[in-house]
C-alpha cells in the first residue's frame, strides 16, 4: 500500500508539471517546472510565464504571501515587478526551498500576480514534492544576501561595506566570489560558506580623495563555480562634497633672520575660498615681509597677516615669510655708536650767544646788546676757561659793563678783525652757569642783515689738555616800520 500511495503522488506531480494554464481576459499565468522533486534544504525551481493580453503595456507585481516554512526568491530580485508590452510574454525564474522540517508530501505554493494598472489579482500554485531522503540529486548553490553600505561617502576616508550571506542548503561552497561595482566603487573578494552557514563579509574601501561629489548606485553580484547565483542592483550611495585646507611649514634660520616657507593645499574635492592668516605681533611685523604680499587684519584683539586664496581641488599655494632683524639691529648699533661718540666728543662747556637791538637811527641799527650764556654741563670742575669774542670793525665795544656780569680780562684792537674781547674764568664749578653781557655801538647805521661771528671758549679738559668749543653765529636784521597815515 505504501508503494502504491507513493507512486500515486509521483504520478500526480508528473501530470500537473506537464502544463498548467490559467487565463483571463487581462493577462494569463502559466508555469514550467525546472526542478520540483527535492529534499529539505534543496531548492526547487520554476519558470513563471505572464502573458499580457491587454491592448496596452502593463506592469505586474509578483508576491508570495507569508510562508515562514519556505524561502522563496525571484532570480534576479528586480524581476519581482516586470513591465510587459501589449501582447508580449515574460518568463520569471523562481527558486523555492523548505527551511523547516516538514513531512514528505506534495506542497502547493501560491504565487500572486497583480496588474498595477487594472489592479486585477490572479493566483497560481507551484507544486513541489518534498522527499524524505537526504539527497534528491546534486545541491545547487543557494545563497541569500543583503548589503549594508553608508549612504554618504567622504572621499579619502575608509568606510565599511558589509555583505550578509546565508547558505540555504547543505552544499559546502568552498569558493564564493563577491563583486561590487559602480562608478566610484569597484571591489572583488572571495569567501566560502559551509552548509547552512551565515556569515558577514566586511569590505574596507575608500574613494579617491579628489573624486567630485555625485550620486551613485552600487550593484552586488555573487558567483559560485563561475555562475552568478545572486545579485542586488541599484543600491544608492552619495559621494559628499568637502574641502580641507592643510598646511605644512619649513623653516630655515640664520643670524638674526628666519625664512619660513608655508605650503597650503586643498585636500578636498571642491574649490575652496578662504582667508589664510598668520598671527604676528606689531613689532615683529615691522621686520617681517611676505611673498606674495599679505595685508593686515585684527580679530579678537590679535593681529594677523592675511591672504585671500581660491584653491581648486589638490591646488596649493606657497607663502614665504621672512623675519629679518638685521636692519633693525644695524640701526640700533649705529645709533648707540653715534650717541657714544657724541658723549665722548661733545664739549664739556655749552656756549649760547644771542643779541638784542637797543638803538636805531635813520632806519639802521646803531646799538646792540650781546648776551652769552656759558654753562658747565659736566659733574666736575673745569679749570682755566677763556671766552673770546669779536666785535666787527664797524662797531666799538662800550667800556661800561653792567653790574653783576663778568667783566672782560682783555680788549684788544685788531686792524682786520676789529675788537677782540677776552674773559678768563679760573674755575667753572660742575653745572655752573655764567652770564656775560656787553654792548656795542655802530659808527654808522647798519642796514639790512648784521652778523656776529661765533664766540670761542678754551678750557682744560679732564685729561689736562686744552679743548675748544664755539657758540652759535648770530644774525640780526632790522626793517624800518612804515608810519600809519
């Protein structure tokens, strides 16, 4: 009886598998069995045929309902929705596999097809005979897969692609080729899958740092024994835009001079406009030059040299900053030398000479008062001081001297130089000041400019030698004032 029952079931499957068709006015369904006699964890395969009987093109969606005991796949998965032109026919390959322990029997797996335009729903059953034996022939490689990939990719940075695999039958797959392809991603790797094994393959990848921003789609293909057994298409990814200015610096130092070469590089994938800034203090800025020339800005109380740049991807610019203290040091040293020489060579006595017009006649000068201020500017006594002044031939010195002023020691008449007046001071104390005044009268009225030559002071310096210093020259001019009418 058992053999008769088994034979009856086989005969029934063979009869049903020969052909089955269901027709309706809109579209018709039929199937063709590729492999329908299987064991647990072995895939059965069918071709589902859809005939578009309408007068217009239509799209059809294929579904299987909820079948937790069966793993059902459309190969390739994108054929779960197909577009068929009017009067045309389309074949879709379907793989089915029992994933739980079920008794041997004939199972009918419902397949539903729905028109997207007319919303007509039709159903057809695929018959599968499940055997109890461990092998009903060789196992075809059956692998399910899904891909985890970042939606946004930053060029130049590593990211991970995870391919989750599951071997759906007892077949040991020693070599499984995984291929990822798109405009920006092209990667192949090989792995293996033991019977019913689940595995995640992690692929680390990076896109060229100069890759422009774009939207892309990735395709996954899985091969076993050189044949494609699984594919997933049009996985969306996006290459994002970014720009990063990176700088490197090289510095060369010499005596009181530093030359710094700074290189700015745009490591991004889009153009970058930026203001490059170098912090520099006011005093340092005085001895600093740049090439190219930079301007000065102030931000948050700080001072910067700045340069506006527009860098393309991978573009770079070099800025040379030279800080040179040599001219400043030379100026300081020269100033110190001048000051030292001045203090070394300057006279110990200062003589200032001035004159005041006391009298006029017929529009000219007739009487002048001369004032000389002699001062010891050192902190020591100066001995043997002689002051010598000259009066031009055109004038005579008055012999009456003002009380409180130093009287001359000697007055000598000279044919060419005129009157020569001499005062002697034995000791001029430290920082002591002497005032000398005298008057001169002109024998004729002096018109225009009148000049008094510098007075001469001779004294004994700290080395015991005679030093000489001179006063300023005095220029006098008198202009007759017109009377008001």
